[in-house]
């Protein structure tokens, strides 16, 4: 039992169930299966993004540009659709995933080839990508009537009882899970984050691994760009502004160590669901949506404090560490 | 995250003379760039070389530079504070709240600076007290502080600041020299002395270069870092007083994205993002350069978001260029 409680995933499952239970005490409608499915569907995009961010954080990097990448890819998807409604949607999706991956690879190249700290790179590309949306769209919105019906219908089309959006996130979870646990690249993500020097000696190219992590996060941000724009049926410069913080919050809550090397797909998914439940519960329990930003901030700080506690290495202290002061 | 340097540090055989080192320094390069931009601007627009226009141009950077001085020390010590823009928002909201309760100008300033200090103390406690990484903590407090002003203000705005409060952002000390510019000069001197002439400044460099070594040589690492975050909070509070007074209103979205410009200013000023090196005169020059470039763009009617692209490119290239340059030099040396 004690070891079970130390497991982050199980702790999170308990926390989420407790949270849902508390809300259900006053609002039984919240736990209706249909509503829970809606909450999951609403969290799908966050889950997809958190999976990408997880890979990047595992390699001791960070991607602050994901939301801007999402917005730029989404804008391109919407513009392509508005200009050429005939192009089949799967092709549009393929294009935005490739575009997102290309934008992510810019981050990756700067980190890999020029050794620039990831936070500076992605803080810079964050503004560059947002600005590019303005240059592309001239500040104009692309509204629902400019998008084709097929473009808007795909995420909400039902498939075996659930919307395609939910299925896509399940697919992403499965794909990233296999990538993380069954492939050399997945192992390399952990190895690079756990100890970059040791990773070099085991024959892993640290820079290249980080580059691949950024490509993955970029590709997933591109996919989310299409999903976001088609789901809300609008594209403009500021969509998903500030969402990068939610993505990082989801990862930190999910027990992914910001120092790299520690984390799991389950953690990222559950961290996202935790935030998703809170976000969907706020209007139900009558708290102003303006409170959401402060709540995410508080949850990030609490989660990182908890992480630091559980990550403390056990064993004999030979040399006092400077960080302990 | 700061340990990507796997190559050994190269120690030169012979030290350079003071003069040639000064000539080759980042600061002298910045000075040349600043003079160039000044010259280009005065050719590009006939309105540039007017004392009042130049005075207006200083408002583009004074508030951000005030924070950049403290941020430079934080970054030299190997940490970062991304919450400064949110501190401005929260402190401005607190002042707005104080106005509705009937506070006069001196009380408003106390509230503004006090909120900044308090926010800085929260950051400092979380980072030094609990030993958490500053980047995540300040990403968290960045949403927490701004989130609090959203909770207080929602979609409303505070206006109705007393007339005497306008002095901090709109007043002039003498002729074209604004109060903000005077503050900028004052704090440039204060921080130069603090960083370059005091034990505290030496400690900041020592921590940034090797925290463990600094600890073992008797530097109180935790206390120095706490003071640095406190100072950053205070400077954000001062900037908030100036900005709120200049705009005459408070919205929760005030100063959105300013943290990026402050970090860019510090890095452009030659402060290493990995910590351990940098100077205040460099940051002062960087502030002038960024201020004049945005002013020049403004005269050419470039929209704000395009300027932000420029700042993003600037941020990445000022870090990339020295790396590329030293790499090219090493290749030539081999």
C-alpha cells in the first residue's frame, strides 16, 4: 500500500476521483457518463499537447512555443481551407502536422546546432510564430462561414459513440506510449534527460535526441492547431494565447520532472485530465472563469513543490549539495 | 537545464591589455550599434532629432529597463524571473483597488511598491526556501499574479487616479528630462555600484559561475538569491507605478509580454543566459538600442506585433552570433 501511494499515477487517479466525487456531491449531473465523456473530449487537445511537451521536458528542455505553433498551424489550416475548400481534410491535417513539425524542428535545430538554452529559443520563437500569424492574416479573423463544412465537422463527427476528437487523442496517447516504451528513441529521451554525459558514452546523440523531441512536440502542436481551429470554428492571432502554461502545468502535475529524465505518458494524460476536470467544474460550481489563470498558477507551484519532495534522492549524503541551502 | 556546455573552458596563455579588451568588448560593440541606429534614425525621419521627440522615445524603454537592471543580477546569478510582467499587473491592480478605497498619491506608491516586494518575496521564498527551479516557479507565479488581478478586476478597468499621481509617468524633472528618465539614470548608477563595486555584486558573480564553490567559500547563496528576487519584485513595483501613472488606468492585461522584452534587453546587454557574466553598462546600452529601434519603427508606422517578431529574432540572434563567432575563431585557430 505504501509503495502504491508513492506511485504518481495512482495518486493522481485518486485525486481526480476525489475531485469528481466532491463536485458530484453537490451536482450529481457532473458524473453522468455523457458529461464525463464531454469533459474528456474537452481535454483532448490539452492531452495531445502535453504528450509532446513531456517528450521535450524529459530531455531537459522546455517548449514555450507550443501554443504559438498551434495558433500558426491552425491559421494556416484555416487559410488553406478557406482558399481551396476542395482539398480533402486528411490532406490538410497532414500538411499542418508537417508544418508544426517543421516549426518544432526550428526550435530543435537552434538547441542542437547552436547550443542556445531552450528557454531562450522557445521564448523567441513564441513571439516570432505569433507575429507570423499577423503577417499571414494581416490581423484578420477567419470565421466559421469561410471554412468548409467538412473542415468543421470532422472533430465532432461521432465514431462508435465518441467524437473523432476524443479518438484522435486516444490514438496519440497510444502512439506516444509505444514510442516512449518500445523504441530506441523513447529510451533515448529518458537517457538524455537522466544523464546527458552518460547518454553520450552509451552512443546517444544528445542534440539529435532533443531535436527529435522538438519535432514530436511541434507535430502534435500542428495537429492540435487544426483540431482547435475546426472545433471552435474561428482562427485569429491570439487563439490559445497563454495555453503553453496550461501544457506545462499538466506535465508538472503529472509528475514529469522539469530537471528531465523522470515522467510517463500516464502522468501527462492524468495531469491534463486533472486540469480538465477543474476547468470544466469551475462554471458548474459557480466560480468566475477569470479565476482559472490563478488556479493553474497555484496548481503549478504546488505540483512542482510536491515533485521536488518526491524526487529527493534517498541514500547517504557524502557531499552536501549546494541546492540544499 | 543550464549544463549543455560539454566542451572544456579555454584559458588564454596571455591576458589582453586593458585597452584592447575594452575595445573588443560586447559593450563597445553595443555602443557602435547604438550610434549607428541613432544616425540611421536621424536620416530616416526629420522628426527624430527633436529634443522633445527624443524625450518621448525614452518612455519606450525606461520602465522595462528599471526591471532589466534587477533582472540582470538575477540572470547573472544563474536564475530567471518570468513573473515580472504579472507583478506589474498585480501591483497596478492593487493600486487601482486602493484608489477606490480613497487612497491618496503617497499611499498609492506605498501600495504599488509593497505589492511588488511581496510578489518578489513569494518568488524568493519558493525558490530559495523550498529549493525549487526558478523557471517553473516563476512560470507558476506568472499565471498566479496575473490570475489574481483577473479575479479582482475581471473585464473591468480602474481609472480615476488622482491628478498628482500622474507625475511619476508624465512629469518632467527639468526641461525635457522626464521623471522616469531620472529614475532610469539613478538606478543605472545604483545597480552599477551594487554589481561592480560591492561584496554583494561579487557574490552574485560567484554564485552564477559556480554555486557550490560559492557556498563553500562562505557566500550565503540562499540569502543573496532571496534578495535578488526581492529586488526584482521591487523594481517591477516601481515600473508598475510609472506605467500606471503614465496610462492613467489599470486593466488585468496591462504589460502583457513585457517579461520577454526585459529578458531580451538583459541578454542583448551581454549578460550570459547561463549566468556568471554581464555588466550593467551593457544593459543600459541595450535599453537605449531597443528603445530607439522601437521608436524608429513607430515613426515608420510598423505595427506592434511586427516589432515583437523583431524582438524575438533579436533575442535568438544576439545569443547565436557570439556562439557562431567563437566557433569560427576556434576553427581558424586549429
